[in-house]
C-alpha cells in the first residue's frame, strides 16, 4: 500500500474520531442547557447554573475515572507483554532521541516514567494558556527572545555553506 493511501486512512479515521467527540460534546452541552432551563424555572438562575455546572463536572470526573481505570488495567497487560518480549517500540525511541537533547536525560526519563502526569500537566497548561490572556502574553514575552534566537540560529545554519 502506498504512503498516500495510508495517510489518507489515518487522517480520515482521525477526522471521524474528532467529529464523534465534537458531536458528543455538543449533545452534552444541549442537554446541559435543557437541564438549566428546566431548573431555572423552579430554583432560579444562580442555583440552576451551579447545579448544571456541577453535574457537568461530575460527568467529566466520572469519565476520567473510567479512563484511568481502563488505562491502568491495560497498562499492566502491556508491561507484562513488553517485559516478556523485550522489544522496543521504534517510534517512541525516535521521539525520545529527538527530545533528549532539548529536555535532557533527567526530564526525558521522568516523562517516560510518569506519562499520565505529563499528559495531564500539558492539558492543564493548555487550558490555562487558553483561558488567561495575561498569562499567555507573559509566556510569549518570556519565550520571544529564545524563539527569535533559535530561529536565527537555524537560519544561519541553513545559509552557512561550510
């Protein structure tokens, strides 16, 4: 099978999964609006919004617990299988080799051992960056000189003919 067909299958599956998630979340939001409107007639807007928001947080927490339980039981099976085979996963090693010079050995090993915590931290940082314009501008201001220096170094490396 040619690479273009493989990429088309992967991207089409990715699009289908994202569309399913977006449809689910849109349905969840419409259900939350319906519950809010139902409760607002009887309890008032403030109490209805608190109950609806709390319900959504409870649903997300429950889903997260189910995912953590499912991934931890699957992780034990994978660890046993990988320990018995003693095989290394090629794409993981390639990514690790590319990140090790940037992050260092200590950070790369920590991220490898605490993958779940690293993912939760990255998602939390994304939410904070999306929600806070002040924090976003602070981060861009701090990373600006570093990014500029790195871009100029890459440009010089590409244009230098040694």
